């Protein structure tokens, strides 16, 4: 038989990788089988399952497209039998391990479209490669055996015997249905070790940068040693970077140029992107890799295991020795096949577990639902019944499975059940209905969901609801009759009638309270056994019997058994009392009729009343009370109609046109007419100002005309503001006329007039005062919050803009919330009295208790924690106690105070200690050296240290001056005495200095003892900086017109630099280039500021030096 071009069986795929040879012939799968009648053909079904092929010349290759996994083997067998000598290539668009297995069984090569696309190949390329391979084999057969030594480089076969060597055991392993997945993995690992000639095989699970060895086979003990050293005890994993698997997971992307030449690098390349192979780590540039460097792994081949489109792990084989040859294509394909099969197996196992879990959850859910549920197949046989359904149907759930529903429940035939179930199956539309199954006295609410395979039926027991509905229908009729009764006795008769006819209780009665005699009178009882209670019909006090107790308490009494109810003893009807008056009644319900009386229903059986019965009796009682109250209101209305003529209120009645039909005298007088009779018959809008008249006409029209109908019904009330100007009144009078319809059916309008002149005046004054206060409240720079001090909590009523900006709170959002909702509290600082900690003090409690409090607090603000001076005070208005809380930010002041304390501590302690060391070394140098120049330097060091020590002492004084703050309670201080004391001290310390004073007697300033500190530091500065014989002059003079005293200290020294003067006078800011190294001037400046004075600078003595003048408030 001659050969012809390649043949494609099936519909070709339209994809780049599916390109076929140009000379290919296409045979579609639905064409007839020309060989169906040949000997040995099984014909019929077998022929229909096989791929249709025709007799003729043998093709050079046969390409078969596989579509249905279940028919792939039959199709391949048919092709192989028809063309036993032609190479066959089977393919599918996606990876299909089962198809690969089927192909291997019949000696057919398999490839997936995904694989071809990844390798950049096409079906035409594979067909061409197959033809070349067959030509080589034919040539080899013709040429005979190759002489020994004729081949210098043995090449392993890529296909053929090598593949067939592993395919048979592979198929046997994966086809073993008795083995679980772990056993199959172990067998495949052993197969791979034998086939590849490697000693270790394992499968792994990869999670980010960790790897877990799930199964392994190892004859070297390497894996166990790695597990002992590297495995994390918590999760059983090792770092992924320790293994070659990290290259497999990443597809060998980090191999770089090493993959370009596998003969030199030792890392195999090829058309299997999911497989990474390493035969010589050093040649591959992996000599420092942990797998080689630490564990000595010399060769490796591994494939990615993909589950659900994501990398699940790896399947790897390795050995401690390097291979003398690269892994060939068949070996790499072998690893890829195992990895692909394992991924599919794991995916199937996971899906199977998820399906089983879903089924378990579904059945568990169905068993938990309160409604009944059962499933029927398309022949109306039970396939599932949950416990709720079995209980309602009074059957065993398992016993119903497989039984016909109409055979088990024949009473449902011909009813809604059968009609709707069959209709749902026919139309495949959901049905819902209610019906009663008589044999079980069961009302059900049913919903049936159809499918082609059967019905899913949910149903609920609604028997109780149906009973309530029937009872409710009868109750509605009774309630209507109750509402039509015109007196209380008629209402009582309707109550007894309802107890007899609706609830079927033959003992019932109603006692009504008659206020004029103060007793409960029996006005209605049931017939029959109710007559037995005739002896007790006499009126009884509310303090006696069951009805008296219920009337007094206003609460229902449900007695399940008179023989055991201990409550009877408290009313003198206990178990030991005479029970003849109950005439066999064992249980009862007594319901109060508000202040009208009591409704009681009894039974001869114990525990006769269910909660639903009690609810019905209470409903009847409620309607009875409403009817009795309505009758009372009608009686009172008639009384009011009679009394209206004699009242002094300002009242009028208008007809539908606004005409006055009735008016009281005060109303007519306020309008401007002395006699009410004069305005009857006139229109009210004509008696008031024109603008007011229009509003009155509109209001009357809205209440009585067609416009009264609105979305919520007829308007019943309108209010009109009236203004009347009468002769003799200095100001107008203001009134508020409230107009209301006389009835829902129209028939006129009643008007009630109130004089609001004084109220309007008061409101105007209050509004103006409120506006002034609001402007102050909004403009005050400190955060302010207003609260209402209720009994149990403090509620926010407002906050000014400064509060909103400081604390990030929206006034509209926090108004009406409790104070705790602000969440701005932080640690408390300071204390109330200045001596103890105020930690934990409740500001709210302090304001409530004392009415006023001042605290230093710490609060969270939009800028972070800040310190505030909180001032809270309470006040009362319109019977409501309220309070204000004012927060003044003192953060900067507190920080300055802390800074001063810290600086003082450093200068007083640290600097003093260090200077003592300086003094000691300077003195030691002076004593030990004979060099005058060195001795002079030592004395200068000691002098400088003393000046620094003086700065430290000055800092202490500065801290005291600053902390004392402003002179809040100043006293007159004698300037002459202060100056004399200061001069005397410095004259003794500096005998070479010439210090003079010119201070008139009786000059005083308003201050305290800090004046002496300021003058002392000014004189000290003048003396120290004035040279060897300094001159210092202290003067003082009063200025009665300005109310000040000027105290001046002048010297002839080098003078105070202008920059320092400007800083002290606060004309310029302190910087590193503009500052004063001493503290004396600062002390003087702080004292002047504390007194509310001023410091000035001028020329010194004879034009040299500086004069420092303190301008201070004069004392009395």
C-alpha cells in the first residue's frame, strides 16, 4: 500500500499552535465508517464510538483531536487498528493527563495545545519531527548494526523505548483504584528514581518562601538529615531558598545565560518550561547554592505542580553525584508528565473534598432549618426528608426514601398538593400555596422549586396561624358590636357573648365599678353554669374576692389551678377557704377593664387557658374599655356644651364661611366690641385688620373647604396671629387664635383666643439678649462648651467656634450627646490647691457640687495633647441647671515654667559641680607654677569660673522672679531703704568702687521684695563691668502726673551693647547673635514686667557707660 500525506481526524482548531502541514487531509468525526463491515468489527455501538476512518493508502502521519475524555481511548484504538504502521499524534487544547495515559496505552504520542504554545511549536512541526524520526529509524534498519566505536558521543533516545519503559508502570500506578493518593505518589517517586537513575525523590508544597516536603523516597538519608536540622517545628517547613525548587517554582528565570548552553553550564535547557534540570551545579554557576554547598546535591530535575492555575508545589528527583550527561527530552517529559498528573490528582482530591463538605453542610443546614423540607425525583419519589418534615408528617425520614408520595399520602390526591406539584414539574416554575392535610389536621404553607430531575419542597406548619385568623374574623365582628353599644352594660353583655361563642368557655362575667357606691357590681354573666353564681351577684367592695384584687392591682390574673394557687390565700380565698362559690371552676383569667371594672372567664378544667386565649381576652377588654371611654366622652361633651355658655374664656364658633355663630364676652371685648351679641352673624375676618383677616379666611377655608384634604387626611387645626390697635392703648395688643374643626365631618370651626402681648414682649427682650450672648459666645477666643446638668448625666448643648477648631468637634454632631462622647480627656496635670495631686478629680462632679471650679487639665486637641486652665461654673434658667466650661490654653506657659526649672537645675547643680573642679585645678596651677604668665592665665580661668557660677546663682533668682509672676497683691515699697541696703552690701565687697545714691525720702513704688533683687543686680553689673575703680550712681525721682517712679543706675563702664538693650527691651528677638550672656538685666526686666512697668536705657556718667532706668508704678 502506498503512502500518502498526513491525515487529520476531527475538526481542526483555529489557533496558531494548531497549524497543520499544507498537504494534510481532514476527516471529520461525523463521517461514516467505511470499515464498519469489515471482519472483526464489533459494529453497532462500538463502531459509533470510534473515530471514522476510511480504507486507502497509509498516511505519513495521523493527527487526532481529542474532545471527549470518555471516548478518547476508543478513538485512539480505532485509529491505531486502522493504521498500525503510521505514526499517530493525539492532542487536546488544554492539558489532559487522562488523555496522555490513554495515548500511552496504545503507543500514541500525545501533546497539548498549551504545551505547543509554550514551546513555540505547532502541530505541523511535531508532524515533521515525527516523520524525520521514522525516516531515521528506517535508515538505521537498512544500514544494519552500527560498528563498535563508531559513535563518539552516545545520545539518549528522546522517544521510543525510553518512553515505553516508564509508561506501562506509570499507567499501572495511576490506574490503581485501590491505592490512595499518598501511596500513588510514593510509587511514582520510586518509578522516577529508577527511571532517572537518581537516589532521591520528593513532592512538596510551596507557600511563599517556605517549602514543605509532603512525600519523599530517599536511599541516602539526606532528606531526613535536612529535616532534622532545618525544619521549623511550628509548621514543618524549610526555607525555599535552601533547595533548587525555588528555581523550579520561578521557572529557572534567574539562571540567566547559563540556560543558553546546557553542555557548558550543567543546567539543562529545552522545550519543557515547567521543568528545571541541573547536572553540574558548578558549571551552572550554582557552586555557592545551599543545596550544593551545604547538602552536596550534584544533580536535580524538578517540575512545577500546578493546582487550579496556581503553583501548588514541586515534584523533584535528585542525587548527591553530578550526572555525566544532561537530562534528555524524554526524561524531562517524564518529570513533566508526573508533575502534571500530580497537579490534576491533587486538584481532583481537593474538589472531591470540597464537594463532600458542601454536601455535608447542605444536609446539616436542611436538618437545622425549622421548616420542613423534602426532595422528590421526577417520578414523585422521596429522595430526601429532613427531621422537621418527618416530625410534621409523623413519619420516619429514612423509611420514606424511595417511596411514592401519593402512595404514602393518598389524601393529598386531587387537592392543591397534587395539582401544584404536577404543574410545577410541567411548567418548571416555582409554586406557592396553602392547604390543609386532613388526616393530620395540618395546615401547611408550601413552596415547591422544580428542576428537570424533580422537586424541592419547603413547607411550614401554619395550623396555629389559621386558627388565629378564624378567631380574629369572629373577634372583629364582636368588636364592631361592642363599639356600637351605647352604655357599659351593653358592652359587658358583648364581652360575655364573645367568651361563650368565640372561646367556648361557659363561665364568664363582668363586674363594673359604680363610683357613687364604691362597689363592683355584677352586670353580666354567661348562661347555664353562670346562673349558679346568682348568690354572689350582690355588689362587693374592691377589697374582696378575685375581681376586687384584679381591679385594685390593674394587672391580669391567670390562675392555672384554684387548688394550688397561693395567691388566693392573700385575699381570704386560699386552699382552706370555702370553695362552694366557685361551683366547680378550676382555672380562670381575670382581666382589668381599666377603672371601669373586671372581666373574668373560667373553666371547669385546670390549665385550660393558653397564652393565645389570654391575648384574645385582653384584646376584647381593650376594645371594651375604649367603647366605655367613648361613651363617657360623649356624655362629657354634652355637659361641656351646656357649660360653654357660662365660661369666661375667649372662645368663638364659626360656620363654614367664617361667620360667627357663637362668641363669649371676653372674646368680643378683646376684638373691640363690648357685647358678644353684636358680633354674632358677622364675618370674623371683617372685624380684624385686613392682613389678619386674609389669614383668618384662608385658615377657615383650609379647615372646612376642599383644600382641607391632604396626603395624610383632613387638616384639623390652624393658628393665626392677630394684632389689634384700640383707642387708649399705647401699644398694640397681640393674640393667637387657634382654629379647630368641630368634627371630622366638617360643620364649622371653633376658635380659642389667647392674649400673647406680654409673652411677645418678653420673647423680644429675650431674643435680643440671646443674640448678644450668642455673639459673645461665638467670638470669645477661648474654647467654650455649654452643657445641661441632668440628674444622671451631663449633656452637651453647644460649643463655640474656638472649641470646634481646637478639639476638631462639630457642634451639630455633639449637641445632645453626653460629655463622655467627646473623648478628649488626657492625664490630669497639677492640682486644685497647688499642694496635692488632682489626678482622678471629676470636673463634672466639682461643678455640680461647688458651682464653680478651676483646674489645670490635659486634653487631646487637633494639634495633639495640650494643657489648659479649665474654669467651669453652673447656673440655672427656666428650671434647668446648666453650666459653662472654658478652656484657656496654658501649654506654652507650662513649657516655659518647666524650661526655667530645668535650666535652673542644670546651672545650679551640674555647672556648679563642674566649676568646683575648674576652681581646684586653677588654684593648683597657681600654687605649682613659677611662670607669671601661666599663673595669670590660671587666675583668669578662676575669675571666669566665678562669673559662670554667678550666672548659675542668677538663674535661681530668675526662676523665683518668673514663678512668682505678676504682682497681684502689691504693697508700697520704700525705694530709699532698698537702695541704701544694696549700696551698703556692694561697698563692703568692692572697696575700690565709688557708689553714690540720690534718693529723696518717702518715694515708694507698688511692688514687693523683688524690687531689691532688681536694683541689686543692676548695681552688681555696673560694679563688675566698671573696671578697677568703677563709678556707680543710683538715683530715684517721682512723677506725680504720670503716677510712676523712675529708679536709675548709671555707670562709667564700657556700656551695654545696643543689641543687648534692644533684646532686653523686647524691641528685637533673642538669637544666637543677639543675646545677653548675664542674667542680671533679665532679672531686672522680669521684675519690671511683673510690676507692670518699663525698662529704659540711656547714656552713663559723663557720657560713658550706660544708665538703666526702671519706670515703676508709684506707691501711695
